[in-house]
């Protein structure tokens, strides 16, 4: 009896472990644009086995669909989203691309009685160069302003190291005429939430006259989990959550692509915070420098943060975000000048006595 109970207990434990692992795997969706986001091919429920046949026939023509949907009112007509590759090789994942030239198409195809697939029409819906692109597998068919569309989103990142911006496109594609409308979000990684981007929607003017479409795409963006969505505290410029944006505005600087070649206009302006800004920095601490009044820490490919030993307050000296060639060495000389030295011999010198602090502090 004890042996049976032990076996049953082990079996139950295995089931619990498998369930836990399965649950964790289901929740985990990597956001690294240089890895395959999804490996399984997506097929719309409409069309059943015929959709699978259409996929197979298209692949034989070096056309690799990541979405197929049967037009309910049209026999043998399918809507497809696909990639074409010059070398004819199938992608490792239909949802991920790291090609030098990326071209995504929407198309209408016909499955003939002879089991052949013929392209009726197609439209280029996304074209990029030297870009990592992850296509969200949650593609939906929606109705907007009386027309039927496919809605989808793409996460894009430039392959090089100089550009730190990340892009997310939200798109609607007309299922009938294949016209497409895209709303673009541009942002940078933010410390305000886990693996998220802070930025803005940048091309609303391109959708002028398409109020219903713009409203729908804005709704997609407002629900997208990787975008940081501002709250009431974001409206307060003196809240610590806005310390980076405030520094950039005060100094009229945007060093997200600096790589040691940005501009620092003297005198530098800053704001005191009670919150420990050292704890908010992403990346490892790289250099430190201090004198009797200040302690500074420079973070790898990141910002330089100061601590006023006399006032027991923190402040940003320089906000920076870059990918390469921007590691800094910092030092303070006897005259109280902070020297920032980059890998490519670029140098900033900041007289600490000339720092201008906002009279108002963090609330």
C-alpha cells in the first residue's frame, strides 16, 4: 500500500510540475527583437483543411504566409499575409525577420478546382532595411466604419548599434482592396515598467481624414503591453518618474543617440530628488568620481547621476542612452571640474560650481 501511495504521490507531483512549467511557458513571451518571437504557424479557423492546402501550395512557390483566412462569401478565395525571400529559403519563424531587406505583403489568392493557387492581387504593406521585425501573432479581422480589415502590429528595431529607438507599427489592411493604414509608435526603453517602451505616436497626420481608422489604431496602441501608458503622476514635472524628461527639456538635449557625440550646453540645469536615483538606473555601474561635496556614478551605456553629500539629495547630471562607443570615464579635478571622457576621445568638461538647480524639488 505504501509503495502504491508513493507512486501515486510521485505521479501527482509530476503532473503539478508539468502544469506549472506549461503555465510559465504560456505566460512567457520574449520581447527581445533578436530572437524568434513565435515558432508556430498561424492559420485562420475559416477554411479548415483547405487553408492548410493553400499554405502548402504557396510555400512551394517560395511564398511563406503567416496568416490565411477564407472569404466566407467567395468560394476558393483567401486573404493571406506573407513574406517573400529572394533566396527562396523558408524562414525559421513566420513571425520573425532579420533580413537586410524585409518585404511583407497582403494578397488575395484563388484555390482552383485543379488544386492550384493563383495570386489575384497583392500589396506591399511593410518595407524595411536592416531591421529586426517581430510580427505579433494575434492577428484579428475587424469591422471599422463599415469595412472589413485585418488588424496586426509589428515591433521593429534597427540592426545597427547607433540607433536606440524602438518602433511599433499598428496596422489595418482592407480585406477587399488591400489598402493599408499604419500608425507608428517610436520609443525608448523605460525604467518605469518591466521591458517596456516610453515614447509617442508620431504619424497621426498621415491618417488625416480617416477618423474611424485613427481611433481604432490608437485603441490598439493604448492596449499594447510593451508601451508605457502615462498616469496622473506623469503630469507633474517634479515627480521623480519624470526626472529624465525634465532634464532633457531643461537642457534642450536628447542624447538617446549620442554615442559620445551629443551636445551639452553649459551651464547644465538639474533638479534635486529625495528618491535614490542610483537605484533607478538600468545597466551596471561603470565609473565613479567624488569630491567633498558630490558623488557621481556613470552607468554603462547610460546616464551620469550625482549625489549631493551636504544636502543628501540626488540629481541627474547627464541623461544618455546608447548602444555602443559611449562608455565614459569620469573624474573631478582640483578646480571642481567634472570630466567625461568617451571611448572615441570625445570629452565634456562640466564646472560643478556652475550647475543650476531648480528651486523646486521633488514633492
